């Protein structure tokens, strides 16, 4: 078993339990460990704590690996199965039993309860080795002093030893318990820093006691405050707390998630919010993580994702959008030139990849039927507006300009539509929203000039005329 020295190369670990998908809190833990390793020129170990045989499934392990790979969080060792380290755990148990630091105890739960009635409920249970060598294996806990966690984030946290039971580190059959296995694994793997959620802080004294009993210097610890929702309560599914795969399927970019999640509790010391991964690596230190719980707010993540999408090279943008469009269209072929132009005109508007298709769908399909939008917009002066719109668009000269090479360039369309509010003595919304509903069916689209140019002369005029006809029929 290798001794750990704080002077040795930085080595961290991400050690998820594969009992479900990797959610935001776990992703942040993985990210912080990865950033610490890359910042310090060290290594990150991926260890799968899979000793819960009922809930730890190969499918859950695959989900975690898939999430980490999509987030571009690589690891230097692993994945290592904790369950597969049974021989190393057994060897450490034998060492503690041989040294007297641990003992077998056949006491039942009722026996422990009776002991505490006799000695005081504030005292930790102290057992007696069983005469026949049977029972669970307990670690001896000192009666005096404190076990001290010198936490990189919280500072010094003291735990009185007298309040701890001689705690069980292995069952009667020799199968080890969590706190013992974790300490042995961290020791064997040479982990120098443990960065994890502060829900593990209560486990740390027991793990330090195991290190002490084994005669091994422990790693340094950094316990990160748990995430909260916007209501100030612990983050849960009621806040929409999503798994990494759910965020991916909703159209978020891995680089935006890395940026946003890194800032949930940590900051670079200035007001910057948009940081490249290289900048995160350069600036991140676990000791700079705050002591207060951070708030995960998906609205802020959407905003940041939108910023990343707007900054993408257009070829990368189209490539990223493609899989979402293919899912909506069942992969049917689309007019590529129109698709390229559609991506260009929507890049400033969409905040997730999933939002792109609803915004450009009108370029490939008839207008959607949104009765609410129709009732809201297509009334009053709407028919008069569309009559004028049709007149000015028909008068646009034919030519090779525009994405459809029919004279409908953005500039040409803007030149004839932009003056209409003043000409008709109406607000801009009263003019442009009827056009939008006529060509898309909804009140939300890319810019109206860009949308008309993208749709082109023939289809735009046909849809405007169809909307006018419907308005006449409803009068």
C-alpha cells in the first residue's frame, strides 16, 4: 500500500456511485477535480464505487462514462471498479486486525444500545473482542482528543473522538463498508487531494481514522457546498435538475455547461463570466471555492449557452444543429442552401440547439397552425397590412440576389418593408407580426426581413395571399 505525501504529484479522483445518471452536482464535482488536475499538472483517477450490487448496474456505469466523455472530461487512470479491489481491502483488514487497531465484535444493535445506556448516550460505543473470533470488524477509536479535518475550503473542522463508536469497517463475512473501502482506495491510488460535496464531510473523520490506523498520511480535503435551486432549497428534480444527457438532449453545448458549472461556487476573482476551458484551467484552485451554497438556475445556463452558440463559427453551428434537425425531420433531405441560410439568420436568436428547428421549420414546411397566434394578431388592420405587403413585394425586381436567387435579398426586402409602419400609420408590431404569422404560423421567428428573404419570392407571396384569403373568409 503506497503512502501518500502532500509533496508528491497532485492526484485527484472522481468516484461516482453508479446508481443513476450523472446529474449537475456530480458533473461539477467531476469538473472541479479535472480542473484541479489539469491546473496543477497532475492526474485524475476515475473510480467507480460500485459496491451497491442492487443499484450499481453496467448501464449506469455506461451513462456516467458517456456523460464525462461528452463533457470532454478525460481521466488518466481508470475506470477502476471498487468492487474489483476486494483483495486489497481484505489485505488492509488483516493488517488492522493483526496490529490490534481493529477487532471482531459480536455485539448486536441491542448490545450497543445497552452499553450507551450504561455509559452515557454522548459516548461512542467501545466494544470487546469476541472470544470466538466472530462478528463484524470494528476500528478502535481513541477516547481522547479530536479528529481534525483541515479543509481547503472550510478551514479547520474538529470532531471529538469520544462521540464516535468503534465503527464497523467490515461485516462478519468480511465484506467491507464504504468509509473503509474509500480510505484504502485513496491510499493505494496515491490520491493527494479529495474534492467532493460537503455531504461527505461527516464521513471524513472516519476515513481519517482509517488512514491513522494504517499509518498512512491522508490526502487533503476540499468539501464543496451543495448546489441549491433558485428557491434556496437543496437542488432536486423539482427544480428541473437535469442529468448531463438530458442537458445534451435539450441542446446545450458541453463548453457552455463546463463554463456555467465551474462558476457555481467558484469565481476567477473578477466579473468575467464567459471563460474558455483553457482559462478555467489556468485560474481554478479548489481553495478559492466559496463556503456558501451556489444556485443552479437553468435560465442563466440558457443565456450562457446562447452566447456560446452565437460565437460559434457558422460551419460548426450548422454541424451542431444538424442532429437536432434530423431528429425532428426523421432525417429527410432538406434544401441545403436554405438550411445554411436558415442557420445564419437564427444564430443570434436561439439559445439552445433544440430551439433552432422550431425557428427555421417554416422554411421547409407549411406554416404551423397556431390558433392562439392567429387570434391575437390577425385582426383589425391585418388584412390591409398584408395587402400592402403583397403589393410592395411583388414590385421587387427579379434577379440573382438572395438565398433563392430571386431578388429577395435581406437588403431588398428591408428596403420595401421597413417604411410600411410609417406609411400605414401603424406601430411596427401591427405591421410585422401579421407578416410573421402569415409566413410561419407563429409570432416567433428570426428577423422578419431575414425570414422573408430566406423563404423567397414564390413561397412568401403564396403564404401572404393565403393569409389574406383566410382573413376575408372570416369577416
